[in-house]
């Protein structure tokens, strides 16, 4: 891949309703925070272009609704994703308890040909005092599943850029591995076809 080539990456932000997904996205893209976001219905898409490792990455970030009744609709937006944030609210124990369900549903829907799909768990709202999910618990959960974890605050802009930049790096690696895998499979299929043709005369 040429160093100056633009790479389009699709990133999903998923998780239960009210965990601050839209706030995180707007803090990253627009550098602003609002308290009065309405619940996202379906998906809201923002883009941001960054420079990474001498490449221009255009990130198309899909902010998906977390309401249960829209789950089947939202999951249709997962296809073609190169990376995913799964967000829970550290002040809401129930939101953390659903993380495994969200992760399993996402991985089932994308059917990735690569085993190490880049997914990062975000524990949002660390600026609030009434915490219900300890850092130790979240870190332990992620470590067992070999998943990266960031504690963030959309309001105070804590670790937001770092989390997005880390996922961008992981998503770029995944994107390149998928291209290589696809190319390898194409070569194998071509060779198999040629071999079969030459042996059936």
C-alpha cells in the first residue's frame, strides 16, 4: 500500500442507551460536549480524517442507538466495520452487565474473516462521583477476553482522543490484514481452478 493512499475505515460505537456514545463522538470530532442529546434512533454518522503512520485515514464513525427495540435495526449497520467501541457507563452497573451480550451480538453479525477484530471497551462518565463499576472489575473482564479497555469522560475530554487513535491504529491493521487475506484467497482460487483445468484433459 502506498504511504500517501487514503484509507476509508468504518468504525461503530455501540452499547446500551444513555451511556454517552453520542457525547464521546461529538467530543472527538467537534471538541464539544452537550448534556441535552436525544436518544439516537437508528444510526448517526460523523466523519473525521486523521494522519497516521504516513497514511490518511478517513474514519466514518457510526453512532448507533442503544434502545432494545432498535437492536435488530442497529445490528444491520455493523456490516463492513473495521473497528468497534463498546461503551458502558461506570455509574450504571446494569449497563456493564450487558457488555457481553452486545459484544457477542456484534461479532456474530460481522462474521469477520480475521480472528483478532479490533474492539475496545470504553467505561464512560468517570467524571461522576457515584461510580458503580470499579476500574478493577472492568480491567479484569477485558483482560480475560484480551480486549483493550479505556476509562473516559466525554464531558471532561479524558482519554477520548487516545481511545480513538488507538482504535484507528488497530482498525488500520485489521483493514490491511483483510486485504491480504482476500488477496491470498483469490490467488488460491485461481491456482486451484488452473490446476483442475490442466488435469481434466
